[in-house]
């Protein structure tokens, strides 16, 4: 029940564009249940919005270990890789 409440609070923060707060709620959810894939893909979305691509990739990797056909995880991991590539190019001064 507490898990559901935290998840809903996290989702509400996402809708309001408060990604930092949402990450905190989803992280709390993970302490209660590490098997719920939606929490990881939701948190990955927040990390993408915050340009934390490495963290987003790690969350997606975790989901794909549990559920290897999770479309959201594949898609968000691809966005994370894209973000990391762009950052690498920018750092190289291209």
C-alpha cells in the first residue's frame, strides 16, 4: 500500500515536471520492491529529463535483466545512449 502511494506521488511529480522529486519517490519505492519494472522505467524517464543519461541507462539495463522484452526500457535506454553520444561529441568540441 505504501508502495502504491509512493508510486502515485512520483507519477504526480512527473506530470508537474518535478523530475528531481519524482526520482526521490521512485527510489523510495525501490526500497520496498525491486521487481516492479515500471518504477525503473519511470525513474529512467526522469533521469532523461534531467540529462542524467548514465543513470537512465542503468535503470533500463536493470529492467531488461528482469523483463527482456520491455519496450519502454529499450526505448529509454536508446535515448540515454543518444544523450551520452551527444555529450561525448560536445566534450570533444565537434
